[in-house]
């Protein structure tokens, strides 16, 4: 993931609305409204793999 992609991803997540999503290398992060977090992460198989409040954590999930 390039620096430009990282920065664009952070901006997209910060300004997105519920239901928006971003993908990278088969992983997906969806913007949701949940008590445990705002960013719901899905692995390559489509299974839920995490839930985060911070944009940078969601981007780290996509990157790794």
C-alpha cells in the first residue's frame, strides 16, 4: 500500500457515511454504527475479523 493510498483511505473513512466500504487485497472495512466501533473489518473469506474506532487501525488491518 502506497502512502497516497493510505492517506486517501484515511480521508475516505473519516468522511464516509454508514454503509460505505473500502477494500484492499481481498480485505474489506465497512463503516457501521455499533457500540464497539465504527469500522467493521472482514478478512479475505468475508468473515468478521475486527471492529475499530480509529481510522488508522482499520487501515492497518487492510494493509497487513
